[in-house]
């Protein structure tokens, strides 16, 4: 289904080694660890927008988090500030990713198991997947072209904000880059949204659920933030190394409920033998990240949310800093450094300003939360109720003051 839908522009799925290398190299130029530092002010500005929205309508926290995830990636990649609701660019990307998630597993459509069916006409029995693929392809075309044209127009007008696409296009234009490379740049930047927004939102909603279920974790994290940061400002990236417990919370969120339980499919590059099993070249391999992060020999009581598993006896973070949720090998998430920064900064910003607890019914009894999650390529928490309130008047004032910047 991937090539039928047009998703083969996504270099994550490419099997052509040279094109994959070129695409990944372009992406890496602006999403490597040291390069993303330039976009930290944008990340914090959008996170502060989230805090004010949660202060205003805390019951809509899921929608606010989804807006945040979209806002950061659209601002950094395209220099585009999304509309609060019904943004066309966001709609295009969300629907395209939704269709991808509904179609990639072997059993989703029969053509995934019997690839020769792609050559049969859409009217042939069992070939209704052609219509689904055509609809997705139309969405993808607009998803790639609309924000690209937005940036191009601003460049022609002599304006435009700092953005990954703008930087890449300017470099391509001034160095005599080919039309083919420009198309590759368009494809690579479109991948940024597909790779980041949905997974970031799923991870942050899982964080809210975990905090509602574990009030003692909230208290410990807030105590650490108050001690290190104080109550007169919001946390920043410069505080990260001094907040080991918050770092452990961040790592545990990504371990407890990975947004992508089964990583992007790999394929063996050559014949291999593993524990006596012969694996031919070209075999599809689905890394089971869920099983890895719930391995009791490494993470005892894996279903329990326990940040202390990432702390040593001195209260400092352990060396277990390889976050499996971002994948590994050639198919590892190339935007992991940007995602890491966004998720961490959002977690500490929310903890510094809000209390999160279980909701109560009409007689004051706590409504229990069942940690249930959707199936699919990206796993989201199923709807749950919780109460999100500002910690105090000082926290409320801090959040309100961010509107002035």
C-alpha cells in the first residue's frame, strides 16, 4: 500500500540505498543535536501557548497537546504559525498520517500480503484498496505542496521566518542545486511532520495519564523543580542537567507506553542466522519495541510507572539513556533530538505549573483510570478523565505573563 498511496516519498520506507542516504543527509543537516538548538525559542514559545490554553480550558488537554505537536513542527519546519482550529495544513497532515497508520500492517489490506493484486483494476473483487490509495495520494500531494509553496512565496516576497525548509531552499538556490534535489528537500521536510506530530501527541497524553495515576511522582518532580528553578520563572533547557528526577520521568514515559509499539519495518540486507533460524535476505523484520521496554529482566514490574528505575543510589540518572521508543539502526527516528527536546520541555513546563489528579464523581469518589491504548502504528491513550489545575496563584501568573512575549 505504501507505494500505491504515494507514501514512498518518505525516506524511512526507502529501500534504494543511495536515495535513502541523500534524503537522510538532508534531514540530518537541520535535525541533528547541535542544529536544533536554534529552534529552542520556537519550542518554548509554543509550549507556553499550550500552558495558557490548558489554564483556560483544562478539560480539552488532548486537543491542546495535539495543537502543540502540530504547532512546533510546522513552525520549525516551515516557519508557519497554525490556526488555533481547523488549520488546513494540519488537517492535510493528520488525515494523511491517519490513512498511513490504518494501512501499513500486513493484514490491513490484502495487497500487503499479495502484492501482485496492485496490478488488477479497482473494479476487480477485493481491489477496493485502489480507491483508498487514490484518496490518500491526493491528500499527500497537497500536504507536501501547500506548505512548500507557502515558504517559496515568502522567500520571493523577501520575508519569511527561520525555518528548516527556508534554510534548505536558500542553500540549494545559492549553490546551483538541481530540480531533483529541490523535490527531495520538499519530500524530506514533509516527512518531518509525519514523523513527529502524532507520536509527540501520543507520548504527551500518556504522560498526563501517568501523572494522574501517580500523584507521588508529580510531587517529587515538583519538589525538584521548585528547588532548582524556583517559583519566579518557568523551566528552560538550561535546567535539564540539574533535574535528574524529571529526566527519569521523561525516560519512564517513553518506556512505559511507547507511542510506536512496533517500530518501522526493517528488511534484512543479507542472509542471516539467528539462534538457529535462517533468515533470508529481504525478510521483513518488525522490531517489537513494546517487548523490549517491558522485558522484566531489564525493567522489573514493567507495567508499573517508576522513574526511580532510571536513577542510581545517589539520585542521578543512570547510563540507560538509549531510548528505544525512537527506534534504532538505519531506520531510527532521525528527528529524535527535536522530539526529545519538545517532550522533555513540555513535561517539565506542565509539572512546574499544574497539578494533575484523577477526576471525582458527584459524591467525591475518585474515578479510576484504566490505562488503555489504541491499536495501530501509533498507539494513543484511550479517552480518560482527570483534573488539571494551576498549582497556585504564582504559577497562574507565570503562565499568563508568557502572553507578553
